[in-house]
C-alpha cells in the first residue's frame, strides 16, 4: 500500500500520517516537484497538486483508489477522467470555514466603511469625513450554503442582519439563516440582497454564473463579495457594472485569472478590495489538514465511511457526506 502526500507538512505531520496507516504502508512526501511522477504509483493520494497532472494516465493504470484533497475546491483533481472512474474523492469542505469567514468579513467591512477611499486619503495626509455604510440591518445573500457559506452566516448573524441563501440542498435550514431557497432561485436572492456573497464550488454549472444579467438584477449600490473561485464571475461584466455605478463595490479574494493581470481596471477602482486568494490561510492549516487526513486514513483502512465523500457529478460533498453519514 502506497500513500502519496502533496501538501506542505513538517516532520511531525509526516509521523502523524505514518502512525495512522497500517504497519508496512509506504508514505511518500512527494511535494509539488515529484507529485506528477509519484501519483502514478499511488494507491492513495492526499493533497493538492498545483502542477500539470497526468490524470488520464493515472486512471488508465487503475491503481489509485482514493483522492483526499487538502482543499475544499476540487477543480485541481475533478477532471472528466476522474469523474468517470471508480476513484473515490473526498474534500476538505468546511475545514477552513473560520478563515474564509474572517476574510469575507475583512473585505465586506472594508468596503462598507470606505477603507479603500480612506487609505488613499491617508497617503495624501487628508483628514476628510466621507460617507460610510452599515452592515447592521442589511440583507445579506449567500450563494452556496456549504461549510463556508454556513460559517459565514453564523459570523454575520450577530450584526442583526437578515440572511437569505440559495443552495442545492434545502432540507436543513440552519438557525442562522432566515430564508433558504433552491439554487435555481438565484434571481430572487440577487434582487433582495444588499450584499451578495459567493461561496459556491467551481463546476460546469457555476462557471460564469455571475455575469451582466445577474449584475443587472442586483440592487443598485449593492456589494459583491467573492470568496469562492474567480471563474464563477465574468470579470469584464463585473468591471462594467462597477464602472456604471450600478454596483456599489466588490471584495475579491479570487479573480478570473490569477494573478490578476496588471492591466485590469479593478486595481484602480476605489470601491474594490483585492486580496491574493488568501482566504483559507491559517497558522493551523497544516495541523488541521493533517488531522482530517489522518482521520480519513484510519476510516479508510478500517473499512469505515469516509468524511466529505464527494458526489463527483455535483463536484462537492452533500451535507450528509460532510458529516460522514
């Protein structure tokens, strides 16, 4: 049995992973430099490869049985060949929800309280009062109520907000959400929300889902926050909506192309905050990831149900799968 690792770990994490496997299991810390070669001889792959991967060849070999992603997003491994195969995929859904919620809050409050404008004024040593906006009593719409979306709703609840959401699964409505509708009710959410927060996975259904027609349905002056994936938003249409004044601002931790091209008009807009895809960063990221990896390794070798098993047709785990049910 060969377990191949590809995410940043220290020696203590490696020992923890080895201890979670049966005696005799070979555990390889491949890193990004060797993962494309090592994956061909893996029975289990744990991590997130950021280099081109020979997925079609891996599937043809028929050895790889399970992918444990170290990320919530699965566009790095959920390619057509893997989707059509018997390879089991599990994700890190919800593992970094606290950090994503903090990033969302930084972007949102920064925009509402005018921080981009005030930072520019500070550089000029200008001490001038300018208008600001409130989060309290706003209607917030969350598009995608998975692990990250639910945690964001929990964090926003104390601000006396009205929280509405859309999701593929509507059977369970968290206490922190006032109204939950099916994903096909996006237009309803866009028309009702003062703030729209994107937390959906990137797949065929969500790519480009926010474009000119959707921006036109948003309230005049409303704010868009994207802590999902960049290609969920048509960036050219977003620029147009911002330049026209229809949208009041945008907070982007992700962009359609990363890094964001230096020629993008978004860089110079006073109602835009851009961060370089750091929403899931955490001092505990390697520890938390390794704890999840080890828990699922123990379950895997014991023949028990894994946490966060992905429905490969959807591209993410169902609520029951996130709980290991």
